[in-house]
C-alpha cells in the first residue's frame, strides 16, 4: 500500500468519533493504546530489545484450523481469514430474540466496513442439525450480506463446539432440541488469528467500543511495515 493511501485511510479512521480515546501523542508521534490479547500465553525461546532491554517474546493463543461450510455451500477454513481482521459470533436461526438483536448489530457494523477489504464477519450456528446450508442461505437474505463480508457458517457439532470452547474460548452446548447455552459475545480477531476483544452483542455501548477497537487494529496493521505515514 502506498504512503498516500495509508495517510488517507489513517485520516478517515481518526476522523471518526470515539477513536481518539485510543490515540496518544508523545514527542510529535502518533501512538496507539494497544488492545489486550486474550487466552493462555507462554514465553517463547526468542526475544527482542526495547529501550536497550532484552524482553522475551510471548506466544499468544491463536484460533486452531477448522473446516465449516458457509451459506452458499462453500467450504470455509481458518485460511479464509488469513490477513483479515474479523468479528465472530455464535447464534442459531430459530433463536427467539437474542440472536436477532446480535445479528442486527452485526449488520449495522457491516455497513461501516462494507468497502474495507481488511474487515469481515462470521456467524457460526450452534444448531447445525437444523441450520443446514439452505436454511442459513434463506436466513442470511434478510441482511443481504455483500459477497464474503459476512459468512454464516454451519458444520458438525464435533467441530463447532470444540472450536467455540478451545478456539474462541466461549461456551457452546446443546441443552435440548430447542435450547442452547452459547455466548452472546462478539469476538474480535486480529490478522494473526489472536483474540483481541469480547463485546456483548446486545449492548449498544459494547458495539460502539467494538467499532472503535476494529479501527485500532486497522491502524496497527497500517503501521506494521514501519513505513512513514507522512
């Protein structure tokens, strides 16, 4: 990406309300409050220097590989999210109310990033026995998600439930034919497939915070190459 494009994107990011909370100025340089990393972590055998001090590198929790199917019948694996910032959530199509609120909020977020190729969304059913590809396709039409920006995913419970618990670190379990225990959280994942935030999908305050923190990750990516933005 050219320096000019980086400047334009950064200006657009910083112009949006709320994001300035994450921006600090020190010695004339823009610095961002980094987002936390969630999940187990361990020290690596490698290290780096910071202000002359040797600091051990940290290995953060990452999503494992998986194989699911989207609303169009296409296979989806973790590789589909390579070099993507994405927001994941869990739902089921016959959910009486909460899922509808969550997905309406996701749809509102999607409108802000419809033209941003760095950001996408994924909603994974916790009831794959009922939520077949055709059911998900019909369900998704009420939101008319553009292209592959919002994937509605189904698969086998032997994949989905462990992925929820061990990958996204949230609950997902079937209670009976009509009831499920699952998280209402929207989960922010960075380009390295690390968890950077959890947000209640039914909270307006949390949705606003998620929107701001997506922008933080975008800014992080723009600065990674250490190329001047000005």
